């Protein structure tokens, strides 16, 4: 079973601060996705990265896929209260999306 | 735009009872999934289906059953509910094609919070 460990597990920061969330594995993934989940709702896809070393930006969010395709990071610049939520990384193997492995999650609270 | 619809939103069961969690999607997606989410454990795949009439076990299938008689519907059946099945259940769907895969994503329902007491 492929495992994806996320760190930190919990993060509470002031509005305007920067933060980085990490997603690490010993396994190689063909692609990696980041989802955000708000209370009482299902996860919503933020981004998919597929190439080792790839960097994608989504407004104040920057996503990076590790060169070896085993890890990823999510950096948020100048966090806002609307960024509060549970962030999940999900890695896909070569067998299609039934083989997606979800990370353990990072719960982010942005305090005004 | 309905997307993926799950019912019920909340349910309390007694040990040994059975129930069916309903899931329907209106996006004509071929793949459908059931996950459970426990605190600090991420999402674990229970069952998945690659098309009508085809289902397969995921990582944690024990105690559950599924069927996929139509493209739209993918109900999850709990037989003889146990406290270990207390969790939040999510149904998801995706449109899978062999190539290219870069834009494929999972669409999730809003979840069913189940407590077994």
C-alpha cells in the first residue's frame, strides 16, 4: 500500500502570514493532486501536477511536484481566512484513478 | 448543476442494523467510488466501479457491498453495522479515459455522517 504523509497535521496562523504544507511518500506517483475540503463538504480539486519538478500557481497558492515524483508541497502566500480548511494531497499510480492514495491531511486555520 | 448527490446527510444506526447510502451523479461519469474518512486518516477507498455492472474492492471493503446497475447510481450497503463503521462516507465520480489523464479529477458528494451506537 502506498502511503502519503502530510505535515504538519494542524496549522493555525494569522491572516497575512505565509505557510507551506508538505506531502511525502517513498513511492513514485504518475501524478499528484491537491484538494481542499471545507467542513460538511466533500474535497474539491485545486490542482494536478504530473511532471517531476513541475510548479503550478493558482493565485496565492503555489504547488510543486518533487523531481523524483515522490513528494509535493503547497505554499500559500499572505493567507486569508477563506483559505481555512483541510488540505489533502492525493497520488495516482499507473493503474488509473482507482489507485489514488490520499494523504493524511493538513487542517489549516487562518485567524483574522 | 447537481454533480454528485448523496443521501442521507446524517444517520444514526444501532449495532446490527443495516442501511443503504445512496449516491447519484448526473455528469455521465464512467468511474464511481466510495470512500470513508476518519479523523487524521485521510480518505480510504471502500469500493469502486469502472462502469455499469462492474465493481471492485478498494482498500477497506469488509462489511460493505455495492452495486452499479446504471451509470448514474452507485449505492453502498452496510450489513450488520458495527461501531468501527462510524465515519464520514463520501461518494465520488470521475470521467476516466486512458489518455490523456492530466485533467482527470474526482468530483465528490457532500458526504454522509454515520454513527453506529
